[in-house]
């Protein structure tokens, strides 16, 4: 006997309403000086968690959130990554001495570790958590016919399921707080196109899954004032794309990019700040490509 005759249990999405204080329009105060209104538009209110926050992109995004007013920050990453980049995190903390910065060792594919880290964050940072940015991920490749099932499963567990575990854990806190919030997944140009000339189907599929996850959770959690969006960086000039190994790929990517170059880690921060702030109040369920136009070819 194959399959199950049991009927599925259907549940239905409940959308927000125009009078929901967590999702309604925030009226402008035109009595406030223009310069102050401009600052407030992109201000980060509350505490933020950045997974994969010790890496090149994650650390730049974390710094930007602090620059725009985050009152507390928790960096989730693997123990070896936190140790390797500890000096950079300490240097950032010295820039923002009035803000508490936590370094928490977390494997995002382990639900128990994620739950424990979120609980510690909520316990140590006053006011709960209001922003989550999910940079944590692993890049693996290889010919599909030669790839092991274990490697395929591992990439999906970290890149897709790990982001989901973090999002649902943080969303539960946001719902409990009744404060709303912003969740930002980090997908990739790999979610939109084949990364020629690489054999990288396993990575591409894991990132494409985040686009659908973004859309689904944006609808499901809107009633709680939780906006869910994603960003898709293109080929960025980071440790992962430096050295002899990626050299052939770099040449192709730069030649095919309308701007003629790789992206810099700092160029990811603008969209992150917009999505995390009130500037993105009516932005929900979208993906922003940050690739210099590389997707057009």
C-alpha cells in the first residue's frame, strides 16, 4: 500500500486590515524639520539579529544597521567564523560603544541552537527583536552526476531550512511582542539564473527556495506586522570569489556585467537598511537584485 488516504488538514491565510496599527500608514509630521524627517525615514528601530554576521556581507550589513540606529545587535555565526573575525566585531563594537553587541555561536540548521540563541538575544537586549537578516549559508558546487546526496542535503539544510528555522523562531517572538518587524532573507542572483560557468545546481536550488519562502511568509505574517523580503546579491568581491580558483569565473562575470565589475560588500547595505526601516513600510514579499545589472545577460 503506497501513500496515505488521510485527508490533509487545510488552514487558511488571514490578511491584515487597513486599521491594523502594525501595518497601517504612519502619518508624516510636517512640523518636524526636513533633515530630521529624512533621517527618521531610514531609521532602524529596535534590536537586530544578523545570521552569518561575521562574514564579509553580514558584517557590513550589521554595521549599517547600527549606523542607522539599531539599539542592539546579535551576530549569529559558526564558532570558527566568530573566532576568525572577532577582532573586526570588537572594532565595530568600539565604534558604537553605547550599543550592546552579542556574538553567539549558532548552526542555523540546528533548531535547538537557534531557539537558544534567540532566547538569549531577547533576554539580553532590552525590547526584544525587531529585525532579522539571514546571511548564513554555504556555497558548494560540483557536477550534478557526481554530487553526493549528503552534500545536496547539507546545502539545503543550511541555506533554505536554516533561514526558515531562524525566521519562524524570530517571528514567534515578534508576534509575542506585538511589535511587528522586518525579516530579510539573503537569496542570490543564483536564484534567478544559472551561474555560468560554474557547476552549482545545489546552491542555485537552495537560494531559489528562499524566493518562494519570502512570498509565502510575507502573506502569512503580514497580519502581525511582520514584513518579509529578500535580497539577491550578484557576484560580490569577497573572500569566496578571490584567489586562483574563481579566477576564470570572475573574468566571465565582470565581462558580462553592464557595470564591468564585481560588487562591493558595502553595496548590499542600502537595500538592507531600506527593508529594515520605515522606508520599506509598504514593501513586502519582494526580492531586490543587487547585481549591477548582471541578470540581464
